[in-house]
């Protein structure tokens, strides 16, 4: 089996995951107590309005029939109409998802750029001051509630220092860039709109840091422990004995091998960054998928909940797939197919 | 090893440099960096040529600058649409109220004196089996597009709302008793609404002031009609994100959960004091306070009473209290023993510490109201009927032959505006305990509790009700008339006398007589109904101290064209 067969096999796997996710989510969302009509129409809706609502959303049909109708719509690219926003779910997701992806990628970049060097630095200075500092940094990162950290960062960088904005994706007097991907930083770069690029970067830093801090801590800890393990391996001793410079020993031989377990964590982190951005998005008024998912869940907005769940159901296996492909790149002994 | 350490340091410094570079203040238009200059010139004359209809927006344009823009921080998560025929949420009404005109209107925060809007005069005619409401439109009226406003626009606006059958449609059909055919235009200036005798022209005139009854530019909207699910959408898709009205502003754009921007309408006879109003979606109250304090917002809408108190004495900031027509009430299931005994319900009303709730629990940010029509609406009865009297309450329990009992008390989770519902329920629980009633408090999501309440299966609820439109019948009917299947129904209170009194007050054409009838009704319901009306909360605002003219209308919106800084 070659590489393409491997990819095909994984794609089929993802399809089964999606079918499973859709069934479980659909069933759960239809057996939870609560009336979506009550959530959507409020306390002044009349009986006939409630009945019309149930008919419109097919809630008066058996659950199995509702599911079949949903899946048949899905095949045509129709994820239904959101109960809360009254718009097609695909349209809502098209607006929200790029904002969340942009934030999650930025957070992941921060986590990688800070976490990996911190882990290496900590490992090679085991039990010395740098190691202690990194361990404190990691401990704090793993313990701080995002909500509190967000408010703290706003208090420091916005209220006190005035360096960074408190929220939003772009300055309130800066026109957003023309839409290409929906990610402001990317779109402003692609269209050469430097004002929008600077403003969107400016707005991205704080939420990305807050969202990425926990992941930075996790990556740093994982990198430290795997680096410590690698540093004691025979092949590094051999490399040193051959007269290689310490930098080459660490970065060329140690780093590459220590990166494999860290890559697993990075893959998992990306999925959880996408789905875990709820608080960060709320604190920073970031109009992404997190807030949309929360409102959908509270409002018993089944079509929107299904849409968000399916997106997560695609992203998690995809990030796992990329991690698996990364293993092969890092370790030639691993071959897919 | 040292070289590696040095490499890592270099990398760290590089990251720091990049971060600092990105942290550099953005150019030009950041509000903190742009000092207010002279106030911009107000448009003095309407342009000779009608302005073109706005093109399909590709990217949302930003407001002008800090000096000519009021930035209003608010949680606008509730906006579903900016189409008057669909919007039925507070934030949507805020935009629509400022971008459209109605046939008649109330001015400022007064909700009792009807004034001319697009119609300069109106009259109610008794046409035998029907009422006829006849409106005459003013001269030289124009939409923002430059199109003249005619009776055809009024007919189209009302007919499309009925055809679309979105949330506000009941205002025409149920309240006004109107159909598509009963809205006619004999000539360009005259509109006739033919209403059944069961409807109240006096009530419907007040309904006509509500934002859903706004008049849309039929010429513009028709250009954007399209088929949705095989049916004409009457321009609803297009109108959801912008406006086609004649108000002092146009809705430049609405971006879901981001912002909506109002820009001055050059064709309006009322020129706004501030050319742009940017309503920013800021869901977190803490964030609203931060950006207000830093000067990045001029008005903050959703601060908690504690936050408002913390701003006292801060330079450059001011706080304000305004009216709010919500009524918080305790509903009792009138068929559930022992609540089926009027004496027990009266005992409960005497057991409640109204003063403690408003002054301590709500820190004075509420007003005691004990009848079903809130202060601010015509016919409001602000009499203090019940004061806490534990001995009297115990005596009433004894008269009812009830010593003590245990009962469920349900409310929603979280806060309702400034009111912490759990704390309110706990306070009432403590008050009731003093007369021997053990209330088991539970908090549920609206989607869970509402079906129970609707099905008449709740025992005691602590909830709230706000008017749909500025007329007393929006409260009197639901609280008094069991057949309406709203609040009286949910509390199992079927009292034909109350229903008849509410109906008589509704259809009475004479305003003075109507007020008298509502006084009688509110007193009757206060003693006989299954409610303990608790209070009317205030709406709290914080703003920069240079903001002027912010005069909140208790219906839930404000004349933004009067606001300046």
C-alpha cells in the first residue's frame, strides 16, 4: 500500500468518525430536556407560533426522520438553518471559522516558538536557574484560568501600558481587508493592505498569547522531559565522542528525536485550541466559533450545534493525520502505507 | 552548552523585538491616538441628487474617526436581523429606531403623548362593522435613497410584514386584527387600516410607534426581493444587514456579533448631532468598563451595579439611571392548593420585603411597583399597596386555615439585566419562611422552565415581563385574560371579571376614561390575581462625561441623533 492508499484509508476513517459524531450529537441534542422553541421564541410566543416553529424546523417529526433529512441535506452541503440566527449554518460557520482558525494558528505558533526553546533550555540546564524558571512558567501556565489571565493581560497591556487593544479583530476605525480567506492578517497581507495588517496583528497578540499560554506550558514540559530522555541516549554520547560541537549535538541529533512526542502534543493542542477558544473569544470580543458554539448550546440551536460538532469532528482527525505524517518526516524508520 | 544557551537567548530577543514591533501603536486612526479636534461640520443641505442605493458590501467599512463617532459598547449578541419586519430584539430595535420613521411616534422617553411621525394627521372612524384608522402623510418626505415616501410604501411595509410572518407579525394580525387586504391606500397621501371591532384603534395607534412598524422604501426593497425556499422574501435577506428607511441615520452595515454602524442620512430633516454611531459588540462587562475608562468607548451599556458604583468620582466618566419597563413578579399557580385560596396569596404578598429587595439586594437600582402596568406607560398604577407585615400575613394564613406548607419556587438561571435571579429567589425564600412557607428554590434554563410554566405545571415562579409595545394592554391582557394563554393562563388564574375589565379598558377610545379603567383593573388584579408584583428595575449606563443628550427610552432604545460629545 502506498502513501496515497494510506491517505484514502485515513479519509474513509474520518468519514466514519463523522457519521459516528453526527449520530451521537444528534441523539444527545434531541434527548436533552428543554424546548428549542421556548429558547428561540421566548416567553411571549403564542401556541400557534410554537407549532409553526416546530414544523419549520421539522421538530414535530420522529427523531430518525429528522436525522435522515439532516444527513440528506448534509450531502447537498446544506447544514440547515440556525434556530438562533435564522441563517444557514454554513453561512454562519463561513464567517466564524476563519476568525477562530486565525486565532488558533497564532496561539499555536506562539506556543511552539516559546514552548520548544523553553523546553530545550530547561532540559540542558536541568535543576539550574533556567530550568526552575521554565518549570515555574509551565506550572503557572497549566494552573491559571484563561478567564483570569485574559483580564490580567488586558489590565496590564491595555489599561496600564496602553500597548495593545482590549478586544476585537481590527481597529474600530480601520476598514477590514477585502475578504479572501476570512483571516484578517492573511487577507490584509495578500491584498497589501498594511494598515489593516498592522491593526489586525496588533489585535491578535493578546488573545493569541492568552489562548496559547496553556499550550506553551504543555509543550515546554513535554519538550523538557523528552529532551532529558534523549540527552542520556548513547547516540548523543557517541556524537560528542566524535567531536561534534555541543550545539550540533543538541539541535541536530537531540532535538529532532525529542520532537516526536512533542509533535503528538502539538497535534492534540491544535484541535483543543480550536474548540477551546470559547473563553478567550468572549473576553476579547473575538467573533469566532467559540462564542457561536456557546450561544448555540445555550439556545438549544441544534443545527448550529451539529455544524460546530462536525467541524470539530473534521479538524481533530485531520490534525492527527498531520501529526502522523510529521512522524514519518522526523523519523525515517516510520513509513506510512 | 553555552553556545546553545546563547542561541536560545538570541531567539528569545528576536521574538521580543517582533512582539514590540507588533505592539507599536497602529497608525492614524486608533481612538486613543487621535485627539478630538473641532466638531465636524453638520450637513446643512440635502444633496441635490438622490443618493444611490448602497452597493452590496464586500467588507464592512469603518466609521470616520474618533471625533465624529460615538462608540457605544453593548452586547449585541441578540440581533437576528435589521429588517423591521423581523427584528424583535432590543439591540435590533436600537438600530431600527434610528434608521426608520413610523407613522406616529413618541418623543424622547415620553410614552403617553402621541406625536405625528410620517403621518401629520390621523383619525379613527366608526365604519359600522369595522374601525377605520385613516392617516394622511406629510409633504416632501424622502427616504435616504431620495425616493419620495408615499402611501404605497406604508402599504408595502405592513403587507410584507404580514406575508413574512416573522416574530413581529402578530402586532398587525393579533393586536390590530389586520390582514393584507385591510391595508389600503386610496391615494398617494392616504393610508386606511380597516380593523375589526374586536381590536382597539387606541391601542394600535400606540403599537404603530414600535420599531417593527417602521416604513421601508418599497422601491429599494423591491429591487432586492428574491426567492428563498421557493417563496418571495420581500427583500428580507437584503434588508437584514442594512436599512432602507427615512430616519436620521442609515444602517451602514451590521456584522453579526461584531458591530453595526449608523451614518447620518443626508435626506433626513433631522440632522444628527454626531454623524456616526458605532455600536460595538462587547460581550464582557469588564471589557466594556476597560474601554470606556480608556476612552475607546463613549457609552457602556451592560455594566453591573458594582461596576457602576466603582466609577463614581472618576474623572471624565459619568453614570446614569434610566427607566425600564420590565416588571419582576412572583407568579402563583392559582389552582394548586393552598395557593388556590386567595387569603394565602394575599398573605404571601404581605410577607415579601419589597423595600429590602429594592434597597439592599438591588442597591436602590429598582423601583417598587405592585401592579401589572409599569411606571412609564399610560395607565400605570404606582400605588404602594403592600408593605411587609408579617403579623398580617400570618393572620391571613390562619384565616385560610393554613398553618405551614412546602412548595417549589422556580426561576431562570443567571441574571436578568442587573437582577441576580438566584439571590432574588433566595431573598423571597427567606421572607416566606417567616410565615411558615418552605420554598424549595430551583433555577433552570429558560428552555427548561418555560415549557413547564406554559403547561401550567409550575407552583411559584419568580420571573419578569416586558411590554411588546408602549400600550398598557401589552401587560393588562396577558396578566388578566386567561383566554390569551399567556401569564394568567400559565398561573391557572381564570377570572372572567378581570378579563372583561381588561377588554373594556383596551377598546375604550377615550384616553382619560381608559386610564381610569386601568386603575380599576390594576387594583383588582393586585388583590385577586395570582401575582406579587415586585419591582421595576432601572437601566444603568456609564459614559464619558462629555457625552450629552443620551436620553434613554424605557422601551429599550434611544434617540441617538440627539447624542453628542
